[in-house]
């Protein structure tokens, strides 16, 4: 794959602007942030931002400026946010995030154009084999066209694999695969390439992290799917691996992760760690115990992944424990908030932050 000069320039700019904006926020002690540390090895760091935080939590966003060279939206680029009605597009939250990123010279990841969740009721109710391709292609052309030159990576398709569904190529049984079959992926990637040829086109998924059989099967299915897409001329350029990790799981296999990265790279593809967080819902209550386990788990994962030159960078799904989807989706039995992110709920750097700094420092620099 060709190098990414525009992205490299943008990331270089992000680093320089980051230094300038830190001094604009003189109330922020503590030296250079995660993106600057990642940049030393020619990688980047960023975080997913909820639109309510962008609108209303200035201290949080000041930390985003300090720590991040990239942002994505938890929901603002999805069909659910952009397509409340069939005939119109609402870019309010996406535009606000892209404007914030432009002000701070950060790159933006768009997430996502094809997913089985967070779709408006009108789409779910009206999608048919007859209208699906037209709807999908029109949506992607409009959204990726609107964001052209502002979104630097697109998660074109999200969470497409579920081998246990028994569908061809391990694909998930979704509204899109039911309407279009596996060709929904071909159509989505081609439409994105036509609308914005310069954005890096990613296939994003979860469950690719651990040594156990389920994740091993999913890695195998992902490699076979990526190879098939490449062989058919589908313009996929990178794998996004979400990395929703669990600090209580011992089965992290660095050897399998390294092998997987090498196999993805051998297909000519890049890799982005797109949604890193480390859940602690099965750990004891003591915050120090949880923070140590989360940090060492993140370090072990990043050490294996960042060894691969194909891995361009890391985003976490949120920056601070102040807001994480995990408290809704997987609450702790004791109802304590989880601590899965680099900053705590008071926006202070945690052991996970230090583990990430150390992993960036230990990784071989990318050429
Ligand atoms: O924007 C509306 C708001 O207007 C309304 O008042 C509010 C009422 O609940 O809902 C808001 O929309 C919510 C949206 O997040 C924005 O906050 C949706 O209900 C809610 O379902 C949506 O949840 C997001 C979810 O994906 C579904 O899109 C989570 O924040 C987001 O963290 C989660 O992210 C996913 C990744 O896309 C894929 N990987 C897993 C990850 C976690 O589930």
C-alpha cells in the first residue's frame, strides 16, 4: 500500500499544534500527552468522543486537546444520528466534531457507514433486496462526500463477522446481509472510495484479541474475508481492531496477536486499534487493584500489537472514566463505575496512561 503523505503531514501538524495548545491551557500540568508520545514512533493516539461531552464538558475537552491527535465520534457518524428521516441528512454533531478537530489540527476517524446497530426505524422497516444497494450507496456517497478532506479514516463497515451465524464467509446475519448478501461489503467500500478516494478505508471488528478458540476462529474468518475482498478488487485498505479488553482474562496470547498482525500485513493492509478500553467488572472493588490490572493488561496487548509496523495508531473508546459505554452495557455487580480508560473520572492520568506511554516508548519506531 502506498504511504499516506496527507495523513502523515496532518499528524505532524497535530503534534506541533498539540504543543501550542498545551500552552493555551496553562492550567494543565503534566507534560506531553499520549499522542506526542505515540508520534515519537510515527504512530498516533486518539479517542472517541460523545457529542454531549463535546458540547458541555470543557475540562474533558481540554484533556482531549492535551492527549489526542485524533478523534472519532461514539455515535455522530452513524445512520442513527445522520438519518433521522429517509429524505434528509443531519450532520450537526459530526460537523461540530470535525470543526473541533480542525481547530486543533487533529485527524478524524469516521465511524461507521455500514452496521447492524443504531439504524433508524424507517431504514429497518423499509429495507428490501430491491432498494438496499441504492440506499446504501446513496448514503455512503453523501456522507463520505460531505466529510471529504475532513475524515482521514473511515470505518466503512463495522462488526460484520459472526461465524456462529452460519452465513457465507463467517458474515453476521444482519439487515444488510439479508438484503444484499456478502456484496453489501463490496458496494460499501466502492461507494466510499468513489466519494472520498483519499480516506483510509477500514473494516472494523471486535473479538480478535484473545488466545481462546472463539477469537482464534474470528481471526481466521477475518483473514479469509480480507483476502477474499482483496482478491475481488474491493478497496479495503486497513483492519480496525476494536480491542475491547477484559482485565480479568488471562488468555491474552502475544504470539497469536503478533502472528495475526503479520498475516494482515501480508495482505497489504494496515491496522488501527480503534476502540481500546479494558473492562474491570470482574475485578475486586479496590481502585488501585483495578487500575494496576487494567494497566498491565493494556501494556501486554499494546506490546504485542505495536511490534507490528502495520499498526498505525491507537484510539481508546473515550479518554476518561467519566464517560464509558461499559457502565451501561456491562455494569459491575457492586454498581461502582468502571475504570477502563487512560484518565480517571477527575481527568487525572492513571496507571493505564503510564502503561500506554511505556508501550509507545518500548515499541520499535515505524519507518
Ligand atoms: O443522540 C441521542 C440523543 O439525542 C438522545 O437524547 C439520547 C437518548 O438516549 O440518545 C442519543 O443517542 C445515543 C447515542 O449513543 C449518542 O449518545 C443512542 O441512544 C445510543 O444508542 C448511542 O450509543 C452508542 C452505541 O455505540 C450505539 O451507537 C454508544 O454511545 C457508543 O459507545 C457505542 O459504540 C460502539 C461502537 O460503535 C462499536 N463497537 C462497540 C461500541 C460500544 O458499544
